[in-house]
C-alpha cells in the first residue's frame, strides 16, 4: 500500500500507529522517508511534504482540525481578518499544555465536552470552537455556507456564548448562496427590514433578496462583469421585475464585502423611510 495515498486520505499527516492500522508497514515508512516522499515533523508523526500546519498539528496532538482550519479544509469561506494559526481540537480530558513541544505560537488548541469519546470533529463542533475565535458576522457567513451545503443541522448550532447561539439561530439562513448575500441580508435585518432569501418569480427566476414587497436586491459576483451573456440576461430580468412594479437594486460583491451597510442605506432611500419592520 502506498503510504502517500494513505496520508493524502487523512489530511496529509498521521501518527505511526494509525499508519500501521491502515496497512502501511514500518519498512515502507522508512523507505518513504529515505526517498523524501514523507517527512517526520515530530517523533511518531509522519506527513506529506505539502501537508498543512493544521493537519500536522492535529496528527501530532492526536486531534482534528477545527475552527478556521477545518473551515478552510472544507472549502468554507472565511472573511478577513481571519483568526491566525492552526486550530486543533482535542478531548478535554487529554493532557496537553502550552509547554508541550508540539505546540508553538502557531497552534491554537480547542477543547470541549462534545469531543470526549468521539472519533472526529463534526460541523457542529467546529462551529462551537469557531465561536471562540471569529466575529459574529464571519461566523454567520460560515454557518450559512454549511447549512446551504447541508453539512450542518440548524438544530445543532451551539456556541460558547448562549447569546451568540440565539443570534445565529435567528439570523442563519440555508438559502444564502454567497458571503456577500449573507452580509447584505444581515445589514438589512439589522436596520429592521423584512427580508426573504432566494424568492422565485414565474418566468423570471430567483432573486437574491426580497425586501418587504417592494424592493429586489441582487448581489453580482465576478461573472456579472466578465460574462456578457449573464450581463444581458440580468438586465432583462431587471426590466421584467420593474414591469411588475418592483424596484431593483444591484450591488457588486466587492462593495458589499467592504461596506455591507451600503445595501441597507440604498434600500431605505428607495423606500423613503416607509419600510416594514421584520
């Protein structure tokens, strides 16, 4: 069995005993080191040369990547400024201290009762740990993404702070399809506006956000500017919505990411202050 394939299937780093369980022989481990295909960052811990710091730290500590490290591994969008370091989850009953030589300034250790006795950290655990390190808005973007991909059950959302748990339960939405859409929705709701996500219109299709019964908000990604067919199709949709009596506001993803409140300001200006509270 090729050790490289086994390591690749386990985030790129594993402990020797786990490699042996997977059928890799001691001789193969030694030969792989000699060929330079595998490194030994810590005693008893082996990794592919390109393994992430989080994967190596997790293997060394007999833990699992969590928080922002797990989000990145799973392709979950993480807003800047993101928490620094490699975030690793270990059971709370494991004796790991800051004096441990496997922990340096770039390793953040997370603990929690939910980890004790389980084989691997799941999405709900990762969200719990991330709530210690990430601002609410960034956490909401990640949770929306997980809900949209059905990697997380909304009923299992739990944070370090009960108030953050309640806030996420109220604000998270599986319909969100991008970070700018999440931030735009949050900005509108923060202003007390009634917002629906991914509303469908017969013969027109879905719109990103519907504010009350009057304003449609669309957040355009890069394809809007680079794809002339998409540009024309969106203009046609806008005219169809306007013929139905809706006001359509379009925002570039970049401007929403830099200033989410600009969406709420523009919508309130369109409504002239006569908007309904959520």
